[in-house]
């Protein structure tokens, strides 16, 4: 089940909505949970084209070398977008695609391995979430999540080629740099979920922007293990002046494949 929690990291880490035509940018710094060292950085570009919202995410090593790219297309729905993630180090890929009106989840262990895929149910199940759709889900269910919570929440886990039942509930409110934060906890909804690591996320109560994430990351270390991280998304690293040329440069950056996280 470790991969299930690892994938939720990807869902949460893309938690900002692309409002309007102007492009947006935000950055997250991921620190190791055990010793606090910087593990990687996430750069997110959000933009719209012909009424459809898109997201581009580039993950970089501490030295700035990019090694993972993710593209998100919300045309199928804000909570259930199409996704394509590729890790340049070994060629791992996962995501969701739409072909001739049919939706498919896929995963590939590395560049030399065969791709595995499965058809997704149509219509989409209630409370289904795919990748960056977590943000749309949080915003659309804010009051319920802040009260009784939501269960089940069906998160799509590409490595499992299926949805898994999770629950989401409010954990606590806190203050950080004069900002009121609301913490939510994600955990498996079945009876043994208590024995597995949970994921905690903090959102700005006023803006509903993601500010912190604590849990298992979808990014792997040099031994193929998913790393435990604490990710901070500082407001100072958010911009709303992103031009198309900036997004194009980020989309074309070469993944070095040399980043071996320890």
C-alpha cells in the first residue's frame, strides 16, 4: 500500500487552481522528514487555453537539475483530469489518458518495462479524484470537509490501475506567519487504514491555497523507495504574471536523469 500513499503526494502537491486566463506559478520545497535536508523542489505553472485549464510541474534536484515532469489537462473534468508523469532518471511513467471518449489509466516501471493499463469506469464515480483534481475536490467540498468529512473519496492510483477508497477529514486549525491554516488528514477508509501512514495537508483558510504537506512522497530515492517529506509552499513564491513563453521553456527543459535522492 506504500505506492497508494505515494501517489496521493502527487495529488496534494498540485493543489492550486488555475483561475482565469493569466498564467500562475508557485513553488514547493520538499524536506526529508527524518533530518530536514532539502530533497527536491517542485515548480508549478498553471495556465488556460481555449477555456481549458492546464498544469505543468517540473521537479528539480537540490542543485537545480530537473528530473521529473508532469502535465495535467482538466478537459475531462476539474477533479478528474488527464495526467502524464515521466521520471527522467529511469523512465518511470504513470497517468491517465482519454482516447476516443474512453479513459485509461497506465503505468510503466521504467523505460525497458512494458506499459500496463486498464480502462476507467464511465461515468466517473462520485467523489472520484485524479491527481491535481484534489484541489478542485477540496474547494468544492470545503464546508463538508471542515465538518463531518467525506468518505469514501476515490483516489485513482496508477500503480494499482484502480481507485482506492480513502477518507478525508479536518484535523485542526493553526497559525503560521499570521495566516490561519486548516489541516486535513487523508487515510484509507477501510478498517486497517489506522495502521498505515496518513497524509496531512494544510490550506490557507481565506484563500484555500495549499501551504504545507506532510507524508510519503511520490518521488523515489536512489533505491526506488518513496521518501517521507515535509513540503512547504511559501506565498512569496507565488506569481500571477506567467507568460506563455515561460511555460514553453519549462515544458521543453531536458530531464537530466542524474538526480539520485538518498
